[in-house]
């Protein structure tokens, strides 16, 4: 049952999911990994509490890679159409990064920050009032605070 929840899905319709809570924050990532994974110039990442993500229909296939010492990062996607749905970590850190473009209502996928701008496409100009980071921010607290300020009423 998804009425009142935030719904999303893949391109072919095989995968459908809902979030029981709005994202904690949304940012774009311009690193080369996210560019390839999104088949685009950057990725829109909506960070959500893992327990708020509910797979309603379909199955997620998985690609795994290592980031540093014994931490696995994985991307999960529709095995039929290949659309990336979410990223997570193993060991689990309690957060999924849901791909913003898969949300039905794009008001939940409005970024307030832009990371890895050192590898961004030359034509990308971040909005003046957003937070900008050349690489990975030390932590997400400023991004989360700005997201709450702008979009906290969506929660
Ligand atoms: Zn699909
Ligand atoms: Zn990235």
C-alpha cells in the first residue's frame, strides 16, 4: 500500500518502490563513477533512511565495487531495463542513495548541493545559493541543514 508515500520506479515499470519518509538531503555528484552510472553529466542522490525504502514490485540486480578498506559500495538496478534505482554500502550504514530521476514526483529530488565539481562537465554552473564542493565533503551536515531549511516541510 503506497498511498501517501513517495513512489518511484524504473523505466520499464518492472521495479516499483515507495519511500515512507522524504529524503534527508539531496545533492548532485559529478564524479566520473556517478557520471557513468547515470549515463549522464551527473547523478542526483536522494539520501534516505534504509528502513524507509520499500520495494513494492520487481527485483533489483546488483553491481558491487570497493571503496577503500573493506567497504563495498553497490548499485542496484532493474534487471530488465537497467535503470539504476539506489546505491548502498556493505557493511550497511543505514542509508540508501536513491537515484533522483526514478522518483515519480520530482519535488522530492531537488538538490541543494553539488559535489565532485572538480570533475564536472565544463558547462555545468551550480545555482548561486547552493553548496559547492570540489571533491567529497568531510561530512554531510551542512548539506542536510540546508536541505531541511529549504525542503523540511516535505518531510
Ligand atoms: Zn525496468
Ligand atoms: Zn559520485
